[in-house]
C-alpha cells in the first residue's frame, strides 16, 4: 500500500483551482464524491509499475466522472426507422396543441380535482370522460396509467376469484413483460383457457361457462398474425353468447383506433366505436398507440362496471397525472373536431403520401450529395396492424461498416436512429418530423465527414 503515500489527499485536491471550477458547475457534494471515487479507483486498480497520478490527472479523471454522472440518458431522438409507434422510442409523438396545454398545465396549479362551476371537489378523470363518451358512444369511461394497468384493474375489480374465459389463440405477450396469463394471476382472476392456438369455436366458450364466470375476455392479437388454418368467432358472436347467459364481454383492443386505418391503404384495425357497437360491455385501449396521445389506458363501456372499477383501491394506484389528462383531452378534441388526420403526428405520418416521402428523401440526397433514394416499407408498430406496411422512399447510404455508422449516428446530439437493410444504412422520412430535418442533415454530414 505504501506506493499510495504519494497520492494527493482529498483536502489537497479541493484546494486547487480546477476543483473550485468543478464545484461551481457540479456542486460541492457531487464533486467530492467524484474525487473520492477516483481516489478509490486508483487504490484498487493501479498496479505496482503504474506511476501514481498527481493532482491535475486526478482532477481530470474526476471531471470525466462528473460529466458521465450528469449526462442525461433520456433524450429526444430523431426516429428515422419508419416505425411510427416505436415502443422503444416512446411511441406516439404529441400534437402541437397537446404540447401547449401540457406547458400551461405544468407551470402552475390547475383545476385537476376542483369543479370550477360549484367550487366543490371534483374527480380528475372527469376532464376526459365526456370526450371519450362522445367519441365512442360509451356510457361511461375511466382513464388510468396505461392499458396493462387498465386490464389489471378491470380483472381485479370484476373478476377476483372468479373465472375469466380466454381463447388460447389470444393469450398474448405484448412485450415489455405484459403477458395476459400473468396479469390474470396477479389480479386474482381464474384463467380458463379454451380452444387451441389456431382454432377456437363459440362452443368452446359455451362449454366453459359456469356460475362463477365473471366475463369473457377478447384480446386483440396486436403484434402477431396467425395464418393458415385458423378460426376465431367474431366479437359479436361472443356478445350473443354472453347475452344469453348474462355474462359481459370485455374487449382488450390494444391500440384502439378512432379513425379507420383502411382509408390509408392499411388493413382495418378494430375501432373502439365498432367494438362497443358490437356489444362489448367494456373496451380497453392505450392512449399512446393509434390514438396518438400520451401514455394512458382507457376503459370505456357500461356505467355499472366502470363505477365498480372506479371504487377499487388499485384505481387510485393507477391514476393518471394532470399532464397526461391535459394532453389526452387535447388529443381527443382533435378527433371531435375532425382534425385528427391534420393535427395528430401519428395520423399525419400514416397519411403522408409516397410522393411526398420521395420528394423529402430526394431533397436529403441532394443536400448531402451522397446516397441513393430507394423504395421501401414503413410500419405502424406499437402492437398495431402486425404485418401491415406502408410504401415509402428511403435514403440509402452505402457505408463500409453499417453497424459502426449506426453507433456513430446514435451518439450524435440529437441521436439519429436509423435502420440497416441489405447492408446499407437506410433513413425513412416518414417518421422524421419536419422540424427535425435540419438536425438530421447536420448530423449526417457530420458522420459522413461532409462539410455543411
Ligand atoms: C399494447 C397492448 C397492451 C398494453 O398496453 P400498454 O398501454 O402498453 O400498457 C395490452 N393489450 C394489448 C392487446 C396491446 O396491444
């Protein structure tokens, strides 16, 4: 240990000018922690033949530590993957109006649980319930933290120690640990699996009915497709059966589109309105998938069921915050005013024509003076419309080491997330918002070594 006698002490280091500068930027306690950590690192990892670092070197190391400690890892990125609802990149970007209301609501106080008309205590979820009811035709609605939470809550409040019947073809895992069977166990509901992976008949549902059946659960496939020999009764058949036995049907739609995706050349994604019209007692869907709003889980349907769910203690644990409610109501208003396609980024991206995309990719190519504009496919993602694609145009860059190039793109500020296709790095204009284009081109010039 004697070789460390020459190591400067914390006190000596703190007296230097460099330490004073670090304290001014990072604060005293963080700087002190960094210095101590560096000294510890040196004591544990320096071998006998290494020279012991002196004050300037120790402080350089401490500064590096401080820089990495305060470097945020949650950053806005440029999504050039062409996956519109990219779960790992935060799913739906919000509309300009939603952003404005979030700003206004977060700076001060708001009427979150206060009825301005009467001066009495209100309920936070009220602010969006009437909008959801108007848009979907539901009797009642409730908003919670996310759709997984909405399902957990509905199961806990309505099916504890009772049977819930689900087809094996719908026992899905959505990713990020959301597995229908596990959620069921957590809620205390008894899962009754019927049918097979590729085939389930209405008789299978009927044969499983017993007195203690709380409801029939219908789950949208979301992120996979069963092709070939398949059979699944439509929701309306389940409702018919449920009506005969007085058992409600709950439909987990996952994405929950409010606009018809088939208008944009995509397959038809089940819509919330349709599901309720078909007789589902409750539907649940996410706020940040095709709805194009903030992360939220929405339950809409029968008043008696919603009331029961609202009274469950988990409803409090899963409640949404004021920023979510503000953004959600702004998003829902776009639908009510028939301007969703124009104002909500997810729908703007879906609606962008191949011609516009070709023009944008070509403009990028002309500015960069490199690469090639090629045809390609964008996807909706986020567990919506599996296997469905939208034709697009990509800027394809032939680079020597595509993986390394991608890493350099994601190290930029702001990071650019691209895709590799046929050994080329490709960038899809569909998911790059117009205000990010400048930063995208500067970033690409940088990594390509082109002078801007
Ligand atoms: C995405 C999805 C969920 C989970 O929704 P989150 O809002 O991510 O919690 C649940 N069910 C289905 C069918 C889904 O597609």
